[in-house]
C-alpha cells in the first residue's frame, strides 16, 4: 500500500490525517445505516433518534438489524463500550460517544458494561507504568459516570481489577485466536510485546455474557451491542470470528465517525498532551474560546466582502462540524448552516456560537463531576450489587 493509503492512517492504534469514511466501509465490509434503520430505532424506542444517529455520525454497523429482530422477539441485549485512559480528563469527542451509549441505555432500558483498558495502555504506551494507567482509569471513570449512566444498570471495570472473574472467558477466546489471525488483522503493531498479542482476547471477552456471571448468571440468550469508533472494528472482527466456535452469539456493532480535531475535517481529536487544541472537560470558558479562535479550521472566506459574496464551505468548517455533533436543535442548526453558507453569517460569529455551545457542555459536565466521589466510583465498579443481579433472571425481559 502507498504511504498515504487509508489503512496507514486509520487503525486501532493511530488515526492520522484525513479519514476516508466511505473507503473504510468497503475495506472493513460494514453495512451502512440508512433512513429505514433510523426510523426503526424510533419505532422500537418511541423516542427521536439521537442527533449522532440522525446526522450520520454513527453511520455503519454489523448485525444491528439481526439484533433488533431478536429484540422484537423478546431476546434481551446489553451494551458494551470502553475507554483506554491516556489522559486525566476526557475530551469532548469522548463525551459524545458516551452520551450516545447513554441514549441507547435509556431508549432500550438495557444494562451497560464499560471496560477501562488499563492493561492496553500499559502494553502500548512505552512511558506509561501500570500504576499510572490504573490511576488514569480511575479518573476517567468519574468522567464517564458524570455522563449520567443509570447506577442500577451500569457496571464499570478495569481489566486488571476484574480479570479474575473474566479470565475464563478470556482464556477461551485466546485459544480460538491464532497468532497469524491476530497479526493479519492488527499488523506489526502487535510485535513489540506478547501483551499486545494477548490483548485482543481481553477486549473480546466482555462481548460475551459469561464474562459477567454476577449480572447474567449462566444465560446464553443475551446478545451484545457495541458502540465504537470505526477504528476499533478490526478488534471486533476477530471477536465475531470466534463467537460461533465458543457457542456464543456474534456481538452486533455500531460504528461512529470521529469527532474532528481543530486542524481539519475528517480527522480525530486527540487526548495527547501534544495536542494543544483539544477541548478537555477540565477547560475553562476562556481557554475553550482561545482554542477555537486560534486553531479551528475555517471554511469561511478571508474577508467580510468575500464571505458575503461567496459564503462558507460547511463541509470543511470545523466549528460548524462541531455544532453538528453537539447542537440538539435541528432547526437552529439548519438556519445557522444556511446563513453561514450564504454569507449572512461571518466566521467570527459562527465560532462564537460554537464556543458558547462547547462551554455549555463543559460547564454542565464539570457541575456533574462535583458530585462524583471515590465512593461513587466504587459503587459503579461493584459487580455484586443487588440491582445487577436482576439481569440473571431467566424470565426477565431487560
């Protein structure tokens, strides 16, 4: 493949440059989410589709139709998502994905398991100690809880803390995956240490209900749906390939595009400390304004006269793309887009709207964080809670 090929810029380990989302659909073999599937969501849940779904940010899937078919027949499912902590705070892109998962939890009234992959970061980040990865995971758990997940239906765990319970399923998955399969799907990145080779079986295990005996008992009739970034699909292709041989249902997947970096569309916001433009949940309003005004790539024209004459290119304008991810009001968003594209709205005015919306989200999150204590985290990480045991009842429709 050429140096600029999409596979070299979008994989589970790094996303660089501009991502060709249409090409990924073909290369990964996913199915597109169309209007009919979105309407089905709304019919089944009785709720409007989440903005990330109706605006095409969650855009492809694997077996989502089959999972919904089973759901209509009374087969329950649970949600599985995760976070590899590499910073003390989540950024706004992370928050959007967790908001979508919370929407699914609320809309379908289902349990959620959230994997904090402290081991993965230890394997893949040369300068990160295991103790530091565990510390970051604990801090990120607070951010995740602040997104509003239901305490009675949400279990958060770290791999190192929960491995004793999960290990039988991890071991079964590990025996099904050959080294050649792992290398073929994930590439030379796995060659650095054997922890990286073993890790796909750890990420696969939560997709099977046997990893959560305190929640699901010995039930085999519970399916799994995994909201994920499109870059994580290679891991779950491996997971899905071994499911039949393990006597398990293949997990269904729903994939999202990335929340873009300030520097350009079709990129990915980074939590790296070397990314000064990233909007973190700890940022002040002043800092958010500074980042947007200084770094946000604009699709507007260089002068007021040209902007009034030619208007803006919405497809490449990052502040407008941010509004597509975070502004709930469809009519207001459409009007803003029309005015900006037609030259009635200036770049500075559009950035001000974006800043105001980002500040609302960050300040609301910071207020929620003030109520999240270490005891709150311990509660969400306790798999023996009475509320979770309800899901092991064989006659229960979750």
